C-alpha cells in the first residue's frame, strides 16, 4: 500500500514504490548512475544537498493524477512524470504502468529536471532543459529512440530545429512525445557525432563546442559568444540536414 511502501535509500535518492523492493532498488541504482553521468557531462552544481532527492512511483494512474492535481498539475505531466518543484516534498512523481523501461525513462526525465533545478538553479532555455532530460532518459533504450526518430521523419512530423530551439514550454502540449524524442537524439548527435560540435572536435576528447555551451547555459551564464551559438546562427539549416540524414541505427 502507498501508506506502507517499499523504500530504498541510496546516496542521493529516496525511492518509494508499492510494486517491489527490486523496482525501488533498480530505480535508485539507475538514478545514481545517471546522476553521475550528468555530473560528468556538466560538472558539479552548487553546494551538495543534505536531504535525499525523492522519487515516488504511485501504484496507479489515478493515484498519480490525484497527487499532481493536489499540487497544481492538472494533467500532472506531458510525459508520464513530473518534478514537483513548487511542492514541499520536491518529489519526482510517476506511476507504475507495468513497463519497467518506460517507468525508468519517465523517472529519469523528471529526475534530471530535479537535479538541474536543485544543482544549477532555474533553467532559462527550455530546449536545453528539456533536451538534457530527454537525452538522459534515452540512456534506457537508445535503439528505441533511434527507431522513434526514424518514424518521426518517415511520417514527415519532424519539428524544424529553429522552432524546437525557440518555442516556450507551452508548445510542448502539442506532440510532447515527438519533441522529447527529437531533442534527446539531437543532444546525442551534437555531443557524440556531429563533426563541428561533438566532444573532441577541437582536439580535446573531453570537451567540445556543444558541451562548453551546455555548461554555461545550465548555470545561467552568457552563451552569446560561444562557438556553438556562432556556428548555428548561419548554419542551422545545414545542422538540421546533417541531423536528419544521420544514421543512428548504425551507432
């Protein structure tokens, strides 16, 4: 029962669920791994928190929605989970739909929002905030992300990068799933594959133009003079063409 759930506490997380100890342990361990990957990518944030980051996996969609509605979230989420940044619990909330990979992706997406907000402060650039959350969520299944991006392109549903990088969060009410897939795979491309932006593009395998941009952006610093911003001001159409033509299935 939710009143007496399984609870697993790790170094940074407290996970509550009614399904099983195994689910709580798996989510806690996976969240620790992905948090370490975020720190590796972005560096350490501000001072370490002394309390645990809460992750609550409600047993049903109705229970999840009830929690969300009690905290000002009419739908509770655009993608199966949300971070209650304005609630005293500061919890990531989701529900158990029976698919462990999907639940893991939902948790990771919102836990990245949780870590970004608590570690670096409120995020001004929507596409960076949502892109990072989507990028780490796809760690659960990159091949599925690649197949979904292929479907989006096949159905001619691709959202132009100019829109994707500029539109406010309200725009995500329209086709949120496709937006998150496209952003997550775009970040993967920019960090790992695009010749002009990937880590190692300048000779140092530990950094690159897009990573340098990200580290400034999440800290709310000026990014206008970064190499990445300069490269997309006149070359966004070329970047979009390269991204759409890249064969992720072979990676």
